[in-house]
C-alpha cells in the first residue's frame, strides 16, 4: 500500500470517528462532569455555592430516599430475571424451531409493539387494566367479579409494564446468539444420553451466555432508569427512584440534590452490572462484542 493511500485511509477513519467522539464528549462526558460538580455544591445564599458532600449525606440520612433506592434496585433485578425467563423460550423457538418466512414473521411480531412510543404502550396497559377497562369488564361478564376491578397502581402492574417494555431488548441478543448454535451439538448431547435439562444446562446455556448477559445488562439499565412506566402504572405512590430525581430537578428546583441522586443511580447500575459480569464469568468485551 502506497503512502498516499495509507494517508487517505487514515484520514477517512478519522473523519468517521470524529462524530462518535463529539457525541461522546458533548452528550455524555461533559454533562456527567458538570452534573458531578453540581452534586458537590450547596447553596449558602442566593447565587453563592460552596463545595460539600451534604447532598450525598442527605440521601443516607433520609429513609425515604435510600428505601426507594433499594426498592428500585430490587424490582429492576426481579424484572430483568423475569424478562430473561420469559424471553429465553421465545428466542429459542424463533432461532431453532422455525425456518423461513415463519421465523421472520414471528420475529417481526416482537418488533411491532415498538413501532409506537413507550408512552403510548403504557397508556395501552392503563386502558386494559383500569377499573373500567377491558379486563375488568371481562371478569364481570364471565362472573369472576361482582363489580369493577382496579388492577392499576400496584407492584404487580409495574412489573408487567417493565417486562413488556423491555422484552425486545432481551429477545434480540438471545435470538442472535442462539441462531449461531450448531444443531449437531444439541443432537450429540441427546445421543450421549442427555435429557432436555442436561442439554440445556451443559450446551445451550453456556453457548447463549454472552447473549444472556448482554440482554440482562440492557434490560436492567433500561428498567432501572425507567420513569414513565412505574409512574403511570404505579401511580404517585410508586416509589421509583427516577421519580425522586424528577421531583428534585423539576418540582423542587433542587438541582444539586437531583444531580447527587443521578450519580448514585449511575453508581448503583455500574456496580450491579460489574457484579453480574463477575458472577457470569463474562467480560464486557465478550458480552458486547
């Protein structure tokens, strides 16, 4: 390769990477640095601030904040695990049981709900589950209930909404990784005397582990940072940590405490993702590659 050609290739690579670096710098790195600086400030008088970790101290001194923080983490982990349990059989059926147009059609059905925004999908669940909704009227019609049934504003409804919202992000990586599994390996497992559970445990799950971990990471991050679904389906008493952040920023105009809450949420998500990678013995490069 000549010197001029190598220079042209290098220039093209630089031009391609510039938008990526600008996107990372302007929309991720700089805003996070600014939010970190804001979180370590305390207003002493109008337009006068001083450096302090009092905002983080307020989080630990107020039981409502750290209980909401823990509740959000626990429900996000539970929603991620339930999404995996539901999505894995669906992904395996699409990847290994179907062929041709039927495979494409069923995969397309998984995409259809995401043709509309999350807000519209959440309102759809509210129409189904409200006191005068479809399910309430159905239960009354078949005799399961004597009067209207309110199925909104509880933890079970929030969990259903979170799973429904995140399902696609678990199915796609699982279908991709399971599609690469050689069918002869599964057949060999059965030929050697293994049953369905043994083949699943020793062949299918180890092969699908990168897809499982990547799907769990994406679903957990989306669930932990979700705002619309917990607030709309859980009501004002849903106790979701992103709602606390919204309250500090928008309702109370306390940007310093809101920024501290945002960084605590970022720290929580990073630590749980790190622990998940350690437990699964996966690396971030293998999982996202």
